[in-house]
């Protein structure tokens, strides 16, 4: 997915704007059903940071 995001700047912004919503939807799926605290702990980030990502207020740091 990183390659797709880096490929086209216009598309990059569009995908980043929906990434948080996609993360939240996946986290809340019945077969995963993980709360935000648990996912943040597993990712090694703060709950506040994950919340900002899920609300599309922060961009995910994408490495190369």
C-alpha cells in the first residue's frame, strides 16, 4: 500500500483521508472486535494518536 500511496500525489491525499476510517472499520469488525486502547497498545502508539488517525486528523507516518 505504501507504493500505491507514493505513486500519485493527488491519489495519495485521497487515500490518506480515508485510511483512518478504514482502520476503525477493520478494528470494529465482529471477527476482530478490538477496542482502540488494545490496538494502540499493540501498535506501540498512544490512544490519542490512534484516535486522531481514525478521525483523519493526523496522517499515518509512511516509511519508504
